[in-house]
């Protein structure tokens, strides 16, 4: 793959930056963060691989699912429905609802990731919770793009490697024993933090969280996150303070 | 598990990513839409935090994850590096479970 972060030199404040943004020392924390996240994802991938094979999928089906679907919550939900004796249609329905949130992330990322069509199609495939959240935590557009690619590729490699290991070995490491189920919300705390600098960011975060928690018990899994996006409507009134934390 | 499910899920999952990715890309939008889109990360990532901390499936619950994520909030507030934030949260959660809190 060509280096997508500088596929198209961009004008504006970023033009004065060095030509290899991925080697920018300022990105080292992003690389460390994306490898940390990737490692946590890898352990979940092992348990997905184990669960998928024990639900009756072949090793090849399990690996193809991780390579092509590449959105963990959807894959886990499909496998658990099939494992519980559900139909293909019911497994597909629930998993696609869960996958829909990536479309919301893609609304944001599609406006930030540049490049030719093949590059952008790869970027679309890498648009998931982790890559989006890591990207939006950065301040300038070059760092946002680099963080997206670094995290997306790191998670892709770890997710698929872990899936293969789990599917072949068939012995689960229970991520819960190591507290890894808390690793993801903790990572999201760090990622959402910069969004809370502006009053509107704080309102959107508060309303999104409350909406999501209020709807968890009454709506199918995956839908509350979609509804949380309605909190962006706090952006409707004109902004007089001009202190928005992020550059679109 | 059928190949139909694997491939239909792959197609559907990619379609929702691609539709979002290309729907608004490269076109100027009214300022009000831009302002709202800029708030998607705040709204959705904050919702991911509370969902992954306080829910399992359709159930709300307070379990050791809440302690781990609480420690993470303090760590982020004290400007701890990302890796430390994540490792602290996982360790605190694991230790709380070892101590018998489920």
C-alpha cells in the first residue's frame, strides 16, 4: 500500500509540516496507543476465533469473517446467535444493526481522509470504533489522518492474527480475567477527553451518554449508540464563542 | 454457520461504512451541518464509554469495570500517557475481580 497519509499534499497550516508525517516524533504516543489497543483487540480476537469455531464455523469461515467484516461486535453477535441455534436471518439482522454505527463514524472520517478511490475504499473498511476515536482525539488534520491509518491498520493486523490463533488453537484466553473489557472504555475516555474542551462538546457528550444508557434496556443492542448521535443537534444554534475543539 | 451469512454480513458491514464514507465527502455543507457533524465524536465516543462501562447486552450494571474506568478518568485528568491509562484500568478491574467482586 502506498503511504496514504500524504497521498495528496494538502494546503493550509499543514503544508509547512515535514514530508513524512508518520515519522513525526509527535506521533509516537499515537503509535504506542494504537499498539496497546491492538494488543487488547488481539486477545478479544482470540476469544472470537474460539467462539466462532465452537459455534460451528470452519477455520476458513472464521478468518474470512474477520478479514472482510472487520467489526468485532457484529461478528461476535452473529456467532453467538448461530451458536444459540438462531437462523441466518436473525444473526444477520442483529449484526447489521451493530455495524450501522460505523456508518456514523464514516460520516466524520469520509470528510477527513484524502486520497484516490482505492485508498478511500480501504479507509472505509478501517472505519471502526478505535480508528475513529483515535483520529478525532488529535488536533491537526495531518495527525488526525495518521492516527486513523496507524490505529486502523494496527487493529486490523491484531484482530485477524488473533482470530486465526483462536480458531486454530480452540482454547480461549478469557479477556475478562485480565480486565480487558475495561480497557476499551478506558481508551475511549482518553480519546473523548479533547472533545470536552468546548461547551458544546461537553453537552454533546453528556446528552449522548445519557441517551445511550437510557435506551440500552429498551432497544436492541447496537441501536442506543446510533441514537446517541442525535446529541449532535446541540450544534444547531449558531456558535458565538468560536471555541470548537475540533476542525472539521 | 453458512457462507451466505459470512458474505452477506461482509457486504452489509462494508456497505454501511462506505455509504457513510462517501455520502458527505468532498462537498461543501451548510455551516449548521458542519457544526453538528463535528460533534459526532463527542456524542458517540462518550456513549461508547458509558455503554462499555455500565452495560452487558441489554442490562445496565455496576461491576468492576466501573472502578477500572473511574481510575482511567482520574489518570486522563492527571494527563497520564494513554498506555498507562489503559493498563491501569485493566489491572484495577482484574484485581477487583480477583478480590471477589463480579
